[in-house]
């Protein structure tokens, strides 16, 4: 029986993953944790075990894992790309020193450890189209630096200590439950909120800038399916390219206009986030994930748009 600790459980991914894991494995088997309690997450906090946990406190991570007999850690605590550029040391501290605490506890307590990487692990001299699984990784953001180093660190803990580490390189994730935590792909979430509220959106990412994206239900399936995958089939265990779609802001606006014809898209480009977006791939090759553990996303841009607009219209009523 799995006993799963989720760190960063009140974030964009964790807030939905925790509830899905509780449905799948039973409420008492999923220990949600967060550095601090945040308003609006009462249902999650009350539906199963919850711990206030800072992953930079290795002793506390160990105490929580022992207290609940945890055998799987899903480490979602992190600082994302745009916030990371404002405070690079904090980004390094959480994404690297926090991660090594998790891996050390994983080693001592024999836990499986899942840690997401990102398209941010690529950089300006990575081949941008159909970006291969194994290729040049020289990112230009501190977040990207921590993601490449994290992939390699997880490989090291697997090879050196036999920790069952696994991970994917997520693209921008789109969801309606919890707002994103300060990344470059966040425009692709904000656009839906503004489409429902105002029928127009001003994008901080410029026309023509393509990035990989994925709808949250597919991202949750990716985590669970990779966690459950037969380890003997995993060649790229910590850094699988996964994607569901690739688009630029105007293509997302076209998809929204199929449902809200009067929707208008304007631009007010933020040069920091634009430079980050331009350093990331246009589209990933996710063949390795498809071949090694059956990755197969269900949502494309139009089916995602339909669901996002339906769910947000109900939520923002
Ligand atoms: P998020 O910012 O929404 O949530 C992260 C959570 O971690 C926040 O609630 C934050 O309070 C918490 N946190 C920060 N420092 C902490 C610490 N020291 N101890 C405990 N908690 C701490 O992020 P997310 O979008 O849910 O991302 C989760 C993981 O997925 C991250 O590793 C991120 O890099 C990766 N990822 C996310 C996306 C995306 O589009 N959301 C894309 C690629 C990769
Ligand atoms: C970000 O934009 O920082 C994240 C990511 C792609 O890692 N959404």
C-alpha cells in the first residue's frame, strides 16, 4: 500500500494532485504538506492528513516521513521561473537544497521520489523544434539551472544509492483550480480568467512565441502513470519530455474565439518573461515517454479550451 507525502501540496499542481491521489489511494494514505497554510484550501486540508513542512528543514522532512510511514514522496515544493529571476538565491535554496533533503530522506527511508523537471531545463542553444529527449541543456534562468541540476541529482541518487527516483519535464500547465505560482507560461491560464470576466486579455508574452503546454488532467495522469510504471522499462527515469500541445498566444485566442467570438487579445510584453519564453523550446519530442511508459495525453487545445471556459464560467459566476 502506498503512503504518499506531497510537498508544495497547496500549489497549482499539488492542490489537484492531492485530491486525485486521495480518490485513488484513500484519504488517509496521502499526507499533504505545505510551507504554510493558505486560505481557500480548507477542503484539501480537512480531507486527510496535513503537515506544515518546509523542505529546507531536512530533519522535519524525515520526522514527517517516519511519523506517517511514508514510502513515496512527490516533491512539488519549488520556486518557478519568473519568481526565481527576482530572487535567484531563494530559487536555488528551495529547488536544490530542498530537493537534496528530500532525496536524503528518500535514501534513508527507502521511498520512491517523484520530482518534476520542466521545459525550463532547456536553453537558447537547445534545438527548438521537436526538441529531442537527449540534447543540449544550457538554460539561461536560475530556475532552469536548478531543473537541469535536479534531473542529474535524481539520476545520481538512483545510480549511487538505488533510490527509485522518477520525473518528467512538464511544459506550461493550464488549470482552473489554483492559479499558477509565478512562471512564464502563466499567461495561458490568466487568458481564460480574463476571457470569462472581461472578454479581453493583455498578454505579457508576444505574438508568435510558441511554447509547449498541457491541461492539468493529463499532467496528473503523467505523474501517477510514471510512478506506477514498470521500472525495468524506464531508461530516462528522471527527465522524460512530455507535451500535449504547442501554441503561441494568438493561436490560444483563436481557440477561445470558437466559444467567445468577441474575445480580444492585446499585447503588453514583459521583456523578462519574453526572453525566458524565447529561450525555451517551441515543441518537444515526447517519444521516449510514449515508448517507455505509455504517455498519451487526452486533451488538445480546443478540448482544453471548452473545459476551461465551462469550469471557469461556473466558478466565477
Ligand atoms: P506552485 O508555485 O504553484 O507551487 C509550489 C508550492 O511550493 C507553493 O505552494 C509554495 O508555497 C511551496 N513552497 C515553496 N518553497 C517551499 C519550501 N521551502 N517548502 C515547502 N513548500 C514550499 O508550483 P507548481 O506549478 O505546483 O509546480 C510544482 C512543481 O512542478 C515544481 O517543481 C515546478 O517546477 C514543476 N513544474 C510546474 C509547471 C507548471 O506549469 N505549473 C511546469 C513545469 C514544471
Ligand atoms: C514556468 O513558466 O516557470 C513553469 C514551467 C514551464 O516550468 N510553468
